[in-house]
C-alpha cells in the first residue's frame, strides 16, 4: 500500500478542484489590451478642447474596464466563487458613485474653474 500523494490527487484548501490558469499567450493578450486602453486614457490628456464632462464620461468606462480585466484575470476572480466578484464589483460601483457625488458637490461639471488656468 502506497501512501504517496500524486499531484493530480491534491486539491486546494476546501476540497474543490483547481481551475485551469490562462496560458502565457492569454496574459500577453490581456497586457496588450490593458496597454491599448491606457494609451487611450493618456491620449485624452492631449485633447485640449475636452470638457470636464467629456473627460469623465470617457475615462470612467476605461477605468472600469481595466479594473474588471485586472481583477478578473490577474486576481483570478473569473475562476473563483461569484461572491468575490460581487464584492469587488460592488466596491467599484460604490467608489464610482462616491466620486461622482463628490464631483457634483463641488460643481465640478462646469468648466468655469478652468477659465483661471488659461
């Protein structure tokens, strides 16, 4: 009788079988996508005639997409229990709502503050 455990017989804590990790090529594709989104975010800096509303409406979706990609793949939330995804997604929504309320509180949506910078 052998008491040696084989690698395929060992499960992580909790007894559930381990998930397959994405391949290296998948991580490279994700990194390229994140780089492309970051390029678009940086490009908004060079758009001189952009209003504050335009910047917020373009940067928030890009920020959300990057957050979901990073948490989904690099933190492996895509493969974990759905509760963890809900917790992170709720945190993202809460942070975004608080940020928008803060901007609204300071009347940041108008461009009247930027006339002093020109």
